[in-house]
C-alpha cells in the first residue's frame, strides 16, 4: 500500500520527495535496526545525506543551499521518518538553528556560519531547553551579559541535538530582566570550541537512538558582540517564528512514523494466522486498520494544508500547532494499534513496530509539548 502518495504534494515539491525516498531506501531503512541497537551517531549516513544535497538544503541558494521551502522540507521529512526516525532526526538537526541566521543574521554571519553548513562541512544545533524547563520559553535562565565588545554566557542547556557533535550552536539567552517576559531573550551564535563550553551526551534514550542530545554548560563563555543574531531582546519572537516552520516539519515526523506503523501492521496481519484464517480476516482487525488509515489521511491533509498556510504567511502559528498536534498524535495512535496487531511479537526489541512505538513518544513532546500546542490552538482560534 502506498501511503506517502505524491498527489497531495504540489508539483514543484515532487522531485525532492522522490530524491528523499531514494535516499531513504538506500541509506536509512537498511541501517535503521543496527543504528537503533548501537545508539551511535550515524556519521556516514549524515555525510551521504550531505553529498546527496538532502541536508541543510533550506538554506538559500546564494549561500550554497537549495533554498527548499517548507512544503519541500515536509515532503523530505515524511520520507525520512518513515524509514527511521532516529537517523532522520540526525539528518534534520544538522542545520538546526541555521534558519534563524538566514532570516535575521548579518551578512558576515551568513558567510562565516551558514555557507559551511550548506556545503556539508559543518553541522549545527539549536540550544533553547534547560534542565529545569523546556516548555516555558520565556522562563529560560541562561544569561549573556555584555562586557565591552563581548557577551559572557553562563548557564546550562539540556536536550540539545548535536551539542557534542556540532561546530557551533545558536543559543537562546537571557539579556534583560524587564517585566515583559517576551522581550528578555536574544539568540547568539556560540562556537563549540569556545573556552568554557562543555557538552556531554544525556543518558541513553529508549527512542530515536541514532540521534544524540547533549547537556551543555556555559562557564564564562565569551563571544564577540557580532555573534548576536538580529537585535538584542528579539529572541523570543524569532524563536516563535522559527517554530512555525519547525512544527510543520515535526508534523512530517508524525506522518512518516504513522505510515511506518500502518505498513508494518498491514503486512503482519495479512501473514499471521489465528483460528484457521489470516488475522486480517477478522472484522475487528479490518476496522482497526481502517481507523489507522482514516486518521493518517486526515492528519496528512491537515499537515499539507498547514504547510501551505505557513509558506504563504496566513495565520502560521495556529496552523503549525494544529499540524504538529494532529500528525504526532496520529503516529502514537497508529503505533499503539500496530503493536496490538502484532500480538506477543510486538515487544521484540528488533521489530520495526517496536522501534516506531518507542520513537512516536518523542515528537508529541519536542518543539513544544502537545498541551502547549493546544494552548496555542485555543488562543489563536
Ligand atoms: C529527543 C529530544 C530532542 C530534543 N532536541 C532539542 C534541541 O535540539 N534543542 C532544544 O532546545 N530542545 C530540545 N528538546 C527539548 C524539548 O523541546 C523539550 O523536552 C520540550 O519542550 C518539553 O520540555 P520539558 O521536557 O522540559 O518538559 P516540561 O516543560 O517540564 O513539561 C513536562 C510536561 O508538563 C506538561 N506541561 C508543561 N507546560 C504545560 C502547559 N503550559 N500546559 C499544559 N501542560 C503543560 C506537559 O505534559 C509536558 O510534557 C528535545 C527533546 C527531546 C526529547
């Protein structure tokens, strides 16, 4: 059954979707189980993705990228996440934080930091979450204080993709203590070889094990004032804008994983026998599969509609939150049902359905827990 059909995708995005599928078939799917088991950073697959022009390619063409838009990024995401979410996250996070620089950064920053990422010579990360909070963006406490023509950064960040592996990270820092909690933060570029920057991997995860996150500590890390992105105290607004794009793509994580769960469950029940017939012949099972398909198609229609809204700047925050919530929860629903249809075999750790089941727990949390998305949906409706 073909689930990630191209009919819903605008014509201009179909070519890159086909490239992503070819890459996923060749490099991601065949390595998924081993990468999950070992929990190691898939450097070789990342390099292959960079060579194939499928990593960091939302970066504009004049900076060496392909200037892919949000619809094209969604089309890539669903193909990659269907093949394996852990590897896909590593490929995607290689340019996490770059968008803010091509949107708001100076010409010098784009030249120095973005060109090497677009060329596949460097990777990056976006450091927002902290040990004490991930949801309360305005409550983040890591500080950057001005000292002459430098900023001095102190604090901790947690869950940061590529915090150990990246060449530089874009960091969300507190630069003011004003009453308006949405105007107290800034974005700043920090090279990971700066004195006082220390990062270690967080403990082993149960899902997306081929991606790596870090606990970073900043102790009197000094960066030149030129590393400020955009303007001082504009960080919250930049981040909110960035999440409108990010959440569309995270919806794509959900769609890919939902497709994987449906595919896997479908195949299993058509081969497994019980009571002298194939399991798919029970009407209860057929209805379960029908519900999975229904939810998947509804989520995908919403997600692509939302992608076009965000691309065209129409009420982006609302549509991005709806797409992220619906698609990631469709993935949890499909994985749960897929596990049930696998019977006892669902819990073998090397089974694809068991891997998907663990992976789907993550996108309902990252880029804003779905409760926070519901707050946005309510407020912006
Ligand atoms: C695999 C992985 C990769 C990640 N990568 C990155 C990264 O690269 N960079 C980065 O900065 N962060 C990253 N994160 C962090 C992620 O964004 C946070 O985990 C997320 O925002 C939730 O924050 P928290 O875990 O601190 O949960 P908390 O903020 O402590 O919230 C815990 C729970 O409380 C509830 N809750 C919280 N606030 C509300 C509310 N307002 N209304 C209702 N309920 C609420 C929700 O159920 C929520 O799940 C990553 C996380 C994971 C798991």
